C-alpha cells in the first residue's frame, strides 16, 4: 500500500512539475513556433498565387486590348546587284545576285503623348494607354564605305521598314511622307524583313538625292504597361509626355531630363550612335537589328507602374511573421512569469493562430482597400482580439493593456521597415537590439531555477 502511495505521489509530483516547469514551457513555446512555420509558409504560397492571378489578368488584358508596345525603325532598305563567282562542272562562272543595303536614320525623332488609364478586371487593375507617336528624320547614304557604286543600286525597289511589337494596337494605317511621295504601310509577313511584326512601305528613289532622304509619319497606337523605343538613329531624340503619375524609366538609357508630378510626367532622351550596338549602314545581314543581345542593348522607354505593389508589400510583411510570433510569445511568457498567473498552453496555440490569420486578413483587405489601410485594419483587429482574450484569461485589464501596447509597437515596427526599404536593415537592427535589451531587463525578475 505504501508503495502504491509513493508511486501516486511521484506521478502527481511529475505532473505538477510539467505544469509549472519554466523549461518545459519554453520548450513547448519553441516547438509551437516551429509548427506555426507551416501555415506561415502556406500563406506566402497564397500570396504568390494571388500575385500570379494578377499577372494572368495583365496578360489577358494585353491579349484583348493590346500588349506593351516597342517602336523600331525605320530602316531604309535598298536592293543592289553584285556579281559572285561560282564553279559549275569545274568551270568558273559569274553570277549576278541581288542583296540589300540597310541604312539607319542619320537623324531620328520620336515624340509620344500618352493618355493612360486604369482598366479594371474584377479586383485587379492594369495600366493601359492610347498614344500618338510622331516619327520623323532623314537618311544619308555613304555607299563608298560599303564599296558599292550607284550603278549597282535598284532604287525603284527600295523600302522603308519599321515595326511595332503588337500590331493589334495599331488604330490607323500609317502614311509615310518622304519628299513628294505619300507611302502606304503594309505588313511584311511574306517578306524577308528585319523585324518581327514588321511593316514596310515601298519607296521609289529613282532620281532622288540619296544624300538626304526625309521621312515623316505618325503611329496611332494603343498598348498596355510599357512604351519602348529602339535606338537606331545616328542621333536619336525622344520626348514622351504622359498623364500617369508613377512612371518608371526602363532600358539601357535613362532620360536626360525628367519631370514627374501628380498630374503626369515629361521625359526626354538624346543619344548618339557611339554607344549603339549597330553600324550606321551594312549589307546583306537582315538579322543584325533583331539579334537578341544587340537588340536588348538598344532598348529604352517608360513603364506605367501602378502606384503600389500590394502583393510585394504583403509578402515582405509575411516574412516577418515568425519574428512577430516569437516576440509575442516571449512577451506573453514574461507577462505570465511576472504576474505569476499561469496561461494554459492551449491558449498559446490560439494566440499563435490569431497571429497567422492576421496575414490572410492583410492579403484579403489589401486587394480591396490597398495595403496601408489593410495593414491598419488587420493590426487593430488582431491586437484587440488578443488583448481582450488575455484580459479574460488573467481577469486583469492592466497586463492585457500593456500587452496590447507591446503588440502595437511590434506591428508599427514592421510597418516602418516595410516603408523604409533603403534603411530597413539599419532600423530593423537597432529596433531588435532595443527589444532584446528590454527583454533582458524584465527577465531579471523571473526565477529560472523554479521546478
């Protein structure tokens, strides 16, 4: 009988130790934090899924409205004859072949006026625009550099080649004016051309002064998100004016002048051919302009960015989720130890669940009202829920109020880090140092040796 009583007392003592041991409580909290990593990662996957859905909507709008537009050219193409030697049955013969000379503009000017708007598709927005791009300049030939004589040329078969990246966005057929000629543009699908989605206009240069061939035309376009240009002129001057308040200038060349206000923007570029990856004129090679590397090295333009990327900010906030949960649990544990009022382990689980659900609130509300207001709504709701829950557990409003203030400081700290991208590391490091210092101060009052 005594043995049974001893075993019962030992069992009761062990259970009491499990309930009151600080070490066991800390191990449980650490394990719970690791378990909460799983739903936190699932929420990040949900954010990625919603962002992917947004990108799909952008692509769908581009398909139905018009995609990003890239204006390329024009390039003057002049066929010429040359003689080549070839052997047939061990006999050398001379054959006449026709190839092309490709000449880039000596002076090239673009002037675009963008009228942009938001196109709504469900809860998502996409930037679309209408624009008129005026293009003018002139060509100057230097045949001697290519070792070609004027007698080799076929000027009656010359063409002007240019391109836009999405022909669906062309609202009117361009008319090219060159001297006294008015040239109708037509697709070059069945022609061996320089560009994908190319356009061409046949120009008769018979008797023309090839030292100065002017051109002038207007592209009436619609597109979405981006308007870019290809630097093909010996001197390329570009001016873009738009009503979009948050432009981003993209490509290899930044504008020499820019002005951005709440009502719109103005940007100007002036570029010389010294840093252009194309020759001014060449013969035979019709792929020079479209080769990926050289092509990408000559692109520049403007992107119509939406004012904020709520998904990117929500994702960055969610990556601090475990830090918030860790600091919350530590603060709750210190409150429990200092007030000497025990909080059951299951209540830690419920508070952890509230910390995780916070990010689904942030994501869903940010899609409706924007990130900043969504952050406020989700933070206030979560802080209020946890504070009321702790007050009911401890039967004391004072620790609950203190804990609500601590939690509010944590969320404010994360918000500041999200907003201050360039200073995030510095501010975050200083704040974490202060938090650790405060925790070290309050931890002095805890009896860590208690069983």
